[in-house]
């Protein structure tokens, strides 16, 4: 199973704060309490299931690893979040939690670019779908016009 971005041998705390590390240093010295608090709050907001922030990331189920990665990037305060196959290889319950997180982020004003090869996911989550075939854009579909037939027609179109 592919989980890009996970540093399995590091703790959840380290995995979560690694992208925003500079925010937790003062005069070049890491502020451990500040790091821990940010990691804990971020993972709690994602409902990441873990015995502690010191647990190794590799010991978490796939859905909780995904939530930990989302928590990581949210600590960088992005306006746009790019999620590549955010629910690949995780169970139905974890998928629902990821979708809920995505909806909450959109309500907060964040934009999400989701890359997905799962048709139900695309049709259920996207406001607009960009379809590609052999590395080229073959079309765009708004939510109202996007269905599996129109997406597949564009996905098999050669330009």
C-alpha cells in the first residue's frame, strides 16, 4: 500500500509538525511544549485515533495515517490543499471521516484540489471535475453535468 509522505519510524507528533517546524523554534531552539500542543490539537481536530502523540506513525491504521498527514499540512495554514488519492486503501469508516474533514475545510473557506481515480468519490465530492487522458486535459465538467458516462467519455478521448 502506498502512503506517500508518512515517516513511519517517527512519532505522530514529529510527523505532524515536520512541515511547520520553523513555527516551533525560538532562536534556533525547538519549543517542545509548543510542538506537542500543536500536534495534539491538530490531530484531535482530525479525530486521529492514537494511544499517544509519541506513537510511531507506522503503527496507525491507514485512515489515521491519512488524517495525520492532513493535520500536518493544515499546520502550515494553506488556503489550498492538494489531496492525491486521499482515501485509497482505507476502510469505509475512515473514508467517511476524511470526507467529513474535507467538507469542514471547505466550510472554513479552504479550497481543495482532489486527485482521485475512484468515480464515486469524484462524483460525490467534486464541485468541478477536470478529466485527463494520457497526461492531457480532455475536459471540465461542473457538478450538474458530471456523471460516470461523461467522465469516461472524456477519459478515453484522445486530443
